C-alpha cells in the first residue's frame, strides 16, 4: 500500500477504479470486460448473497438452476426481449478444437459447427419459460416462486469493475402466477425486499419507483426499481423487478386450467440484483483513504492490531488481543488479529483503512499499563481509548452505530441533492452543475424523454411509488403534467 | 406419482433415469446435454455445497471468482491439458445478433466475429494461473489457497442427468505453494476431506487412491481420487485432487523469489467435486420405491402426514402435528408438515418414499387416542408406533441411525464386491458376471492397461493409498508386479 488514492475531487472515476484494485476487491482479467473477483471482494458478495438468499426463502422462494445456454430461436421468441439483448450476446457456434492440420497451434474444428447457435444467457426468461411450459397445467401448479444464483453475460463495449462487466454474478427470480394481481403484488413485494436489503444491510438509501416505458426491461409490462445516489451526484440503478404480464407465457405458450376450468395464459414476474451492488456501496460510502464498508456485510468487521517493542510486551499484548478476538467471535463478529511481524503497525493502519474495515482495535503495550486499548471507527476516523473490560461491548455497539451513521450521512446527502426545478434553464443548470436527482414535471411522452436525454445526458430514473399528484407543466415541452418524476445522469 | 419405477433388476440404467425425474431432482432441458436442476435437487446440492464450503474454509481456503471465458491461446499453453479438453469445448466466436437483412428472423452478425475465440471453461487452471502470475512475486505471497464455485462446460456426446452433463456445477480448488512437498500435502489433505464428506455426510464408502498415469487429469503429475461402488457393481469416481507439479507455473511463467532469494517456479494443486456426487448418492442408496437420501443432507429430513376423517379429528391431529413440527425445527431438523387436503395420505406416502425423505411421522386420529404416532424409516421401510412425548427425540435418533445404517449397508456391499483374482480367466469372469472391484496384479504398463480396457471395458480405478506391497504376476501379461490395483467398469 502506501501509495495514495487519486482523490474523489480530482477524478472521481479514477478514484473508483484505483480503489477497487488497491482494496483487493477485484481486478480486470485477461478476458476483455470480464473481472476477477478476489477473495476479499468475493467474501463481501457471499455475505450479501447469504442475506438476500435468506430474505428470498423467508418470502416463500426456492432456488433452482437452469442452463447457461439459450438456443437462438428461444431468445428470439419474445420480440422486444430479443431486440433488447441482441446487440450484446456471446454466441457459441462450435463445440470442438483440433490441431491445425496446416501448421502450428490449435484451431476451432470447422466440422464441429452447431446446427443452431447457442447464446450465453444474458438473462433467463426464455429458457425458464420454455421449461415452465412443462411444469404448469393447472392452477394447482401455481404459483411457482423460483430464484436462481448464476453468472450471466452481456457483451458491453465499455466496462467498469462491478458496475458494468461482460460477465457478472447475480440472482434472477422467475415467478409464475394465476392472476395479474398476484403477479403485480410479487413484483412490488420484491422491490421492497431489495430496498430493505440495500438500506438496512448496505446502508444505502434508495428511492423506490417505476421506470418510464422507454426504460423498462425488454419484455416487461412494468419495471419497478430502486435508485441510489452516488457521491458524485450520479444515480445508480441498484435493482429491478418486472411485471411481465403474459408476454413470456404467450411467447412459450404456457397456459393453465383455472378454477373455472378454462385455459388462461400464466402471469409472470422476474427480478434481479447483481455484483453491481458492490459498485453502489463503494461509491456511496467510501472516501479518499479507501473503502468504507457497511458493518453488517463487511468481510472483516473488526481488525485487531498489536503494538509492542519487545517479546515481553508482545506476550502481554497477545494475551489481551487473543481474549478480545475470542470474545468478539463468540458474539458472531468477524474479526482478524493481524499479528504479522513483517509489517509495521502504520502500514497495517493504512491497509485496513484502504480495505474499509469498520472497526479497528489497537492493543498497545503502553495503553495496557492503564488497562486500555484504542478503538477506531473507519467512517469518521475517530479514535478513543477504552477500557479493556468494555471494549468488546463497545466495538459491537460501534458496528451498529457506524451502520446508522453511514446510512444517515448518505440519506442527508441525497436529500440535499433532490432538487425541484420548474424551468428548462434551471433543469440544465442543476444537471450540469449541482448534479443529483432533479424532480421535474414531464409530459409523459417518449419524445420529450429522448430529447432531454440527448441535450443533457439525464434520464428518467423513476416515477417514485406513491408519488404526490400535482398539476404542472412539462419542464421541456410546457405541456400539461400530473406529477413530477426524477431525472439524473446515471451509471 | 402412482406410476411404478422400472426395477433395478429389470433395467438399472432406466431405473436411474426415471428415478431422477420422478423424484423431482432434475430433468433434461431443451439444450442438448444440459439439465435443469429442480428445486428439490438444488436444495440437496445447496446442503452439500454448504457443508463442503465449511470444510474448505476450516482448512484455510477462501473463495474467489474467475472468468467463464478462456482465450483459446491460454487453453493451449499446457500441451497435455489442451489435448485432454480440446475435443469437448464450447467455443464462443461472435458477440452480436441482428435481424436477418435477407429475410425473417435473427442471425449471428458476421461483423461481430471475435479476433480470438473464447472457450467456455471446462476447468479453470489456465485462466487462474494466468492471474496468479500477477499475484505471486515472493514466497511471502504463498501459499494461495483459493476455491471457486462455478459452472463448467464439457461437450460430452453421451450425457446422463448428474452423471455426465454438458454443463455442470462444481467447485474447483486451485492452490499455489513454495515447495513440492507442501503441494503434495495439499492434494492429499483435500482427497481426505472429500472422503470425509462423501462417507460421513453422503453415507457412501470410498476407496482413496491414486490414478494410473493413463487416467490422470490432463496436466497433472499425480491424481488422487475417491472411488465409490454403485449397486449395479460399477464404480464411480466421486472426486479427484491433482498434484500439478510446476506444469502450469511453467506454462504461464509463474516464478517466485524463494527464501534464498533465487527464482523458482511455483508448485500447484487443483481439486474438484461436482453435481455428479448427486448421481453417486442416488445409485449407492436408492431402491425400487424411489430415492433413499442420506439424512444429513436431505432437503426434507422429516415429513409429517395427517390422517383424519372429519374436522374434529383434524383439529386434534393438527395440534399434535404442529407441536412436533415446531419441536423438530427447534432441533434444527428440516421438517415439512404436508396437510394438503387435495391429496390422500396413501398418495403422500408414495410421494415421499419416491423423494427419499428419511423419516416419516404419521399423525393419525385413531393412534392419538393412545397418545401415539407412527414413525417410519425410509431406508428399511420399517414402522413403529411411538409415544407422542418421545417421538421428537426418537426421530432425531433415527436420522443418525439411518445414516449409519445406509453407510454400513453400502460398505458391506462393497466389501463383498472387492474380489481378489490371480488369473485372466477369473478376471474376465468376475468383471463380466459378478462386477464390482477386481483386485489384481498389474505390470504397471499403459499397454497392458489399454489391452485390459479393450477386452473387458474395465479400467484401473485406483491404486489404493497405503496399498500393501506384495510380489505377484500381472493378471494379463504375467510380468512381475509389486502390488494389486483395483479394476472395475465405471461410470
């Protein structure tokens, strides 16, 4: 370590890229657009996954696994779906390599061409609904409430670690229902579960809303989303849930006998969050010294660092440090005692600040003379001497306090950065200079939405749920409008 | 349900295929050779994965994630490695689809051809060692003890659910060490962890051994394995660990400065088990009535079924059943109370026997008059009336007993089916008629191994660890031999 990060003020984008790499979360791989998620980053993802998985199971869902490959003809069945994904598909065309008969090296065997090309799943609606067709005959077979943890591939041209990568990890829920109402309720339930997770475990406040038609998922009737605000004033879509209507049921001819004994198409939802969430939490909380990780999902919640000059001091320090470590573990707190002697304590301080460990306990021989250790919180960088006998309880309380504190800080930042505007000049000025969400009237047309995007790069992030209805005039066209929507530049 | 399974005696292979589908574990997908792992099967896999993951972490390993794609040139770097996998590679050649300009439908855009083809990982040694090159400079960076849970693809021509599928789920450990000895110890440690898991959680006894050179992993210096015996007398390789020597370090030029400050190539291991283990446990324990699942990993450990004639009886039955359910859950036992009234109890009995639920508790209104319920064990199909007050403790004890019992039964079967032979006539006779493992002397040559395989379809499954040394003559060539090895026909 030792090297400084580029500061956020200097170059936010470079700060982010350096931070992901220097903190050991992930790095770019030799394969274009694909990342290597390093152990520290993967442990963070495991913690997030385990909590989400529990939330999904507690709300009645079960996991399953569907194929990585989607026959080209399946992806093409739902017209707007294939249009949405066609431009970024990894396509498998052959199934064998062989020695080059004309020379050196290995070539793709031309005799192994597939009759039908296979697409690496960019999302699994089509392969799953082709399967549900065999599972669903009667209303008794419904609902189906399935989730899948998987890798997916979208061949993005511009990639950034976690935020946009060709391959990423995610979960995708795919549910089947006997009524429109039930499916809509499911899509709404899941967007609230996502909001619960992102706010209460990641400490990132979100706006829950629906997308404008132009921003909907390819194949959805309605898309719900949670939108978060990053420190540079750009928005980030953190998760989406989709009410798919009967679109995929019709594309794959999935009908069921309802209670009145008549055939009806099945109603569907899908919903997903991905490793992109890691990008969101980094950009919401971290600072120029490194990551600031949310305590509830941090791979290491507490790090203990010893300070000593000789073996005699080390023996005393070890005794206290091991006892604190044991007591923290007994409280189910993830703790690391870093007693490596090849690194100085100053180096370790920087290292764990860069890695965003929420709480640091420094056990120093001198402080121990007063039966004290130093308790440090990563978010505010404050430190205090505390009594050895109370440090464990104080560290545990501090974790809770840091969660609240980073959430409140991010919430205050967001509240300061939702700006109501009523004129086009104001709109452009706020988007250009202040950033954040702009709350403005919109006439509801795709034309206006597109024109605003072209002129300012701002898009409609969402129409908030329970949005207050108020008469107004579209900030761009001047036409009548019944509600404000949130615009922002976004990741 | 209701339909009978083909019996094992009639057609073992058909019994297996029907069983996987009828029990709801998995089914074939629309994509050639790829399976859909249904919720019941996936929960079984989750239970296995969670236990293995804990064992890996307890032995010092951490998880990470590497790309799905491997550039063709990377796969080709290690000569025997690419030779081993070239014939079964899914190859990505393009990254975009488009509307067919000459007519209907969607086609692969020829302008999106990749400069270098990407292989879907059949295993990740090459992509991982290309990454380790950047992570390893000094002995201080070693060991690296990383595991990855992932999907992999091997384009097999003949596939069978769980046993051999084009895509499968697995874990792959990839470790890097500073000495040959340390790497060998790691490969041996992991094969023992696999044996521990398969025997003590899946209830399947295994022989631990090493592969003959011809059966080694492509790129390994030595391959360790665990071999299990299925009920039809065929062997199944349940897991392998590989000492890779310096082969991949040399292929990717991964050197480190050792403690003497000289550059040295890094020593490597890799090791993996897959969803194939599910095939192993099905074929080791199940019977003509359905699955017999090992209690420690069964998705449902105890099912409770009510029997009643009227609402008054149902109220009494419910009261007892809910209280048993609650008490079992409090003991961390996975329990399902199936009180659906659209299915008869006889149908439910068959259903859960097919699904292999280890313990069934039937709460019947008549038995309740004597404060009794019926306790049924799936493995032996025995049932007993037990007191309501003791049923929870008895069910818990029964789960433990069933584990021991199915393990001992499988062990006894295997012991009866390891046959020592000393002549070629005996060898052929046992392989053809009795099946199982044949323990025979082998001259150590690949030629003899190949000849035996051609004549009998039997392969060397392994040379057991700590194999007794004894002078003998090769059962095929008559040449001198120092130890017996285990032959069998295998999955």
